[in-house]
């Protein structure tokens, strides 16, 4: 197996350890969490025609409602991980109502408190400030239960860069979170658009660069009711007859250690707001999608999150990839006195040849202990937040592509809108790539005037969009375009 090292770097100015996130004095949870918290969560079961012998207005053990975290029900439905809100219900059950099992974030740092009578570390350390050893366990729940792309065209457009150049590509997934009907108290990430930041890529490397338009994209998405829900990257190797190679799986690795560290970094930058912790955050809904080859040598998408324990290891900068084994990570070691940070012991368990469970230090560490799998799908009937162009119309080029067929500039924009009539304004303007281009158009930036247009697209109000197109900023730009043709 050829080792293919894929490098990633965040395009945000936030610090790499995630400490820049400030917890507000009052934690305002996401709307989806508030909605699910109000639901009963109990799974209703119909009357069993064979075992239920009671009257219709009664219940028995065969038809009484069950908890959303019931293991037999989840196994029957093929649900590998319970939802986060089901996990919360399991912690809050019983007479104590979760009093003795609060949610706690893992920390790998020395915390010098008021009860410590010594000098701060590294001059001194005691049992009160020393972090406990960590035993890694496979996480039994997930914050996001499924990833759904609104239509196949989103991914087809994304991988077009690889088809033309052979280089790998990455992008941010923008969308929303909604209730997942197939998982009790579940959450589904719905992907509406893919924004592709500045990056450097080749056939086996990829680096995401700083993006000067990051705040602009975030603002535009927010005004249209969207948010950054994840990231996507390709890892494709062409094979014969138009197929791709299959090299990710149980016998090799699903995500490399470098990719896991990157995913943990991004999840730390976008934590899940939660009232049940002192810090106000717990885990993350942010997802990772890898586009690669499946066992049939066809292009497929695989979805993942890293566990909360992995997020802590990445945040405190003690988890690193190995040099030549993508399936193994490594817990860094203390370098000695003085400036060295304190590194707690990190263990994982595995079975020996006699089926006995043994505990090992995470040097090296199989990355499978850090992963949570997510199904990726698209609806049978495609949906679209943004417009799908009629057949025969060429889409506007995607940003940050160094291809002759895909360079964003004024001439490309003029050619793009020349394919449409004035009454088609909503169709051709309802595209995230077009909107971001308009905010940074050198000849006439429209950013300050796009607020009403964002609202029109977010609510699919075509009349409001047409009304905006009659105003002076757009009419002036149209005049410049017509004069240049």
C-alpha cells in the first residue's frame, strides 16, 4: 500500500488549540437542540397481535413505549451509535436524574487552582492540578447522526476539479441541522453548498490556506440561514476503465492520523453549545466527508466525526500523526524539565492472542479508537436551496481554481449571465459561488447592498429578488457588463 500523506491547515485565524472559543455567560444552544430537548423521545410500539392479551386501552411489556437509547431497538434498526440527545436521556434517567453522572469535558492540561500550595507547573505539580490518565473508549453516541447532500450535483461539481487536474481538493460544507426521522432524537446535517477555500493540492497532497474571504462567506451563509456544518476532501487515485482505486477500509484505515488530527482541530473550532457542562460546550456537530474509492472501485463518500476524547487530545496538542503509517497516531512524550508541558498517560485496550483484554500506552495508537462513522446519502427526489440550472447552461466557475476552464473573473461572470434573460434573474443569481464573487468584485463590489438579496434567496422569494434587481447597484453593474460585451 502506497502511503499517501494528505496535509491540511485551517483557513481561520483562530488559534490551533481551540482555546480562542469564549463561552458566553448564558449558553444559548442551537435551535435543533432546543427543539429535541422538548420532545418526549419515547419510542411508541403498536399492539403485538401474538403476545398482547390485554384490552386496547392497556399496555404490557410487549407494547409499552421504550427509551430512545434502548439497545435492542437500536440493534434491530441497524443504528450503530445512539444520538447525542438519546445519550443525554440515558445519563439523566433513574432516581438521581443524572445528578451523579454530569457531562464533563476531557482535559489533558495541568490546571493550577487555589487549593494548590506550590508554584505553577513546571515548578510544581500535585494531585489536585494534575490531569488524570486517559483510557480511550469507543464512543457509543454521535452528535450528528447522518449527512445528507441535497442533490448529487453538489458533489459532482466539487470533484470536477480532480477530474480535470488529477489534484486533490477540499471544501467547506454549508447547510443546516434538522431532525433526523430515522434515528430517535437524531440530528441530520443537510449540505446545501460547498465553498472551496484557497488551497494547494497535488495528486497526493493537500493544504488548505488562509482565506481572506472567510468572514464574507460566513456572513453571507448566515444571512441565508446556513452555517458551516463540515468539510469535505477528495482522496482519489485513478485506475483503469474510468474507475478509481480502493485503498481505505478495515484492513488499512478509514481516515489517516493526519486527517483525524485535522478533523479534531475543526471540531474544536466549532464546538457544540451545551448547558450540561461548566464550560458551556461539549463535543461538536461538525462532520468530515472523504470522497474516495469503494470496494467496487467506484467513487463514494464516507462520513465521520472524531470522538470527544480525540478532540481533547488534539486541543491540548498531545496527539500527532506517525511518519509512515497512516493508520497509527502517537501520543507525544514530555521532553523533560523547564519548558516541557505535562503529558498524561493515554491508554487503549485490545485483546491478546488468548482473548484477554490488555491495556496499552498510546505510542503508537490505532486511530480506530478515535472515529465515529456517519452514513452519507442524498434524497431520491433531489432538493435544492440554491438554483439548479436548466440543461445546457454552464455554471459559474468555482472560486480558487487554477484551471483555464474555471477561473473566476469579470469576463467569466459576463459570459455566465449572458446565458439568461432578465426574468431568469433568480435562477442564475441563486448560487453561493456567484454571491461571494459579487461581494469582492473589483470593478463594483456589491457586498453592502446584498442583504435583501440574501433574504430573498434564503426564503426563496423570487418577487423580492426581482425587485432587488431593478435597483441602482445591479442596474449599474449590468450596464458595465453590456458595454464590455
